C-alpha cells in the first residue's frame, strides 16, 4: 500500500514537472536578456490593458444596470447612463492606446535589437562563420526567424500575463456576485492553458519537421541561384528544377500539417470558450430561479442585475484566453526559431583574437601548416614565405590547395594545424577588424550592389575624396569610360551587370585599392576577362608591389612570370619553388605545364 502511494506521488510529481517544464519552455527567461527594455515594456503593456479591462467591467456593469432598470420597470436616467458609459469608454480607449504604444515599442525594439545582436554576432565570429552556420540559414533566421520571434515577445508574452491578471480579476469579481458561478469560472480557467500545453507536445514534433524542411529548401534555393550559370552551362538546370519542386512540395505539406494542428487547437478552444459561456449562463439562470443570485455589495433586489452582469462578465472572461490560444501557435514558430537564434548568439568567440599588427612588417610565414575538410587532407605540412613588398605566386592544378591557403589567410576557414604568422603575429590571434583592414582578397567574381559607382567604391573607404577615386580610376583605365557617361554617379545594375567582365574586375581592383590594405591576394583575379583588362590589371599589380605584400593565385602561368618567388603545388604539398626562370630550367612539372599552356595559347590565337 505504501509502495503504491509512493508511486502515485512520484507520477504526480513527474506530471507536475512535465507541465512546469513546458511552461518554462513557453516562458524562456533567457530570451528576455537578449532585448533591452523588454520586461519594462511587457509590464506596462499588461498594466494598461488591465486598466482598460477594469473600464470594460464598469461599462458592463452600467449596461447590466440599465437592463435591470428596464426589466423591473424603474425609469432609467438615460443621460446619466450615457455619460457614464461614454466616460468609461473614453478612459478605456486611452488605456488601450497607451498599451498599444508600449506594444509597438516592444515589437520594434525586439526586431531591431535582435537583428543587431544577431548580425553583430555573425561579424564577431568572423569570416569563418560559414563553418558554423550556412549563409541560407543566416538569411532565414535573420529575416523570417526574427519576425516570428517578434510575435512571441510582442504578442504572446504580454497576452499570457494579461490573461492571468484578467482571469484572476474576473474570478474575484464574480465571487461577490455568486459563489457557484465564480467556481465555474475558476474551474474553466485552467482548461484552455491545458489545451495549450497539450498542443505544445504535438506542435514541437510538427515544428521540428517544419523548420528542418524550411532550412533545407532555403539552402537548396540559395545554392541553385548562386550556381545558376554553372547549372545552365552543364545543362543541369532541369534536374535541379525538379529537385526544387520536390523540396517545395515537402515544405507545403509540412506547412499544411502545422496549420491543421493550429486549427484543431483553435477549434478545441472555441468549444471550451462557448461551452463555458453557455454553462455560465445556464448556471446564472438556475441560480436566479432559486433566488440565489444577488449583488452582495448592493442593497435591494439585485437578482436581474447580477444575471445580466455575470453574462457580460462571462463573455469577457474567455476573450483573453481565446486570444492567448490563437497567439500561441504563431508564437510557437518564434519559440522554435529562438532555439536556432540562441545557438548563434551563444556561439563561442575566439577570445584570444585581441592583437593587431602595429609595425610596418607585413611578411607572412606558413610553418608546418596542415588543413582538412571533413577528414580529407587538403594541405599538408606547408612551409611558405610571402615577403613584404614582393610578389609571391602560388600555382598548380585545380584542387591542389591554392585557394585554401588564401582562405586560411583571410580566416574564412579556421581549424588549421601549424602556424600562420602575419606581421609577426599568429593569424588566429589577430582581431577580425585588423585582419580585414590589413588583408584583402580579390577573386574572379567580385560583387557590386545596385547603385552608383561612387556608392560602391565608398563601401571600402567612406571618407575617400573624388580626387582619390579619380586617381584610381585612371590607374585601372576606367576614368574616360565613366566620365563619358555620368562620372562617379554612373549607375550600376545588380552585380554590375551593365559592365563587361573586364570593366567589372578593374572597378573591383579600384575598390580594393581605395581601402589601401597592406596585403593583397589575387585569387584567379584575371580569369575569364578580356586580354586588355588582364594586361591593365597585371601592370597595376607590378606597380603596387613595391609598397605591399602581393600574393597571386593563378592557373595561368604566364601571369606569374615576373613574380619574385613561385610555389608550385600538387596534392596539397609544395613540389617546386623559385623564380620563373629557375623553375623552367629545372624542367619539372612547372616547366611542363608552362609549355603546355603556351602551346594552347598559341593554338588559340
């Protein structure tokens, strides 16, 4: 017997803990710490809505008293009732407007503060953020995810606290009318929250599948858009189109499943609300029949007044809980999104990255550097030097690890073994800001935003004067071309689509040089452009090499002939090293590749 009672007690504790755990999940206090002023705005919003509720109760009482006077044949003072109701309504309106103001402030502060914290965190993680979270996921969480979480903060949380306050207030008031009717309110009040808790169990499973499908669709969509040109080139766009359709259909099914769950819960809450209203009315009429309805605080026959008032009170009683139930399912999306957003906001940062390059030595050394992608060794035990005011080139076949070295230098990938010393400081100890100001990499596909040439160039140096910009435009041979149009106000379409490939690349170099970094990496910067632009770019690189550390990564060996040092890589290792003449005289892989390319270029002409 004792054991059975102990088991029952344990089960009750377990059920209580489960419900408390679910309520804690809905009221995750950690979320409040991410937004400044949230608690204050929630409190003020709830307080003014509660004041508005009191005014609404007074309006209901005035209407009930008017109906009571009409039914008992007592001539009512219409003017007094009109003034009373109007006054209460105006005060209620002012309270509601004030509550809306705090609700709006809450909504905007949540959206702005969370987005700022979210993207600041991404920036603080550094260029290697992609190793922790995909670009598509950042876009989805930073946009739709925060919008959903905004509903949780500005809608669900204030409504939850207001519902508790409103329920307790009306239960207390109903107690002074009739104990039995107040007990019905007291018994019905936890049923809708109980439905919410049950809905939470179901919604968690559905939302898990919903967000997984959402992220998967977003990732594939972004990947296909970014690689659309390549897909068209290899005639794979139809296959990817079919794959997108399947993912979109899966997401549609998950969305409809979520909507069905929401509608079922809302229908259940409607049944409880209207059923409770009917039960309250029937109970009030039954109490009236038995002469047990009265207003304890008023003298005389107040039975009809009590009935009318309790009916109006019952109607108002279920409204806050009903709204809470409808907001719950919208807020659940935000709660679920918050788990992903919280993972980003709580992601560890490199606290050791607190040093900056303060001397004029911008040499780079790689010492026994190795790196792997998913356990696949990409580069192995590399030892390289990139002296300041020199041109150092890295060449080799595709997949030999050239671009990986560049990505390690600018820290878009991390987790290497060995040492990368930049200006006398280990790369992983440099601050992100200092690294970004010191090192700049230009690839074969730079990006330009829709806008003017001046706006795009000012991205790297907002304080640059027109004279400084014009000087760089002359260096890249774009000055005459632009000033034949509208000069620096010349319009650029999305990603400079109205410029040729060579013009776009030269403009990108001008933008890079406007920042004036000490270390420049050119990763296939002259591939897929016209011969004239290539010659202009290579001439400019040789010109600036007397002031900066230059690293050239190229498939085309003719572009690296004038380099001070060349590393030839194969299978993630340095196989040859020296000047162009030294490597040609060695008659190894570099020389063979150079002669092969020279033959192809001669044939192409």
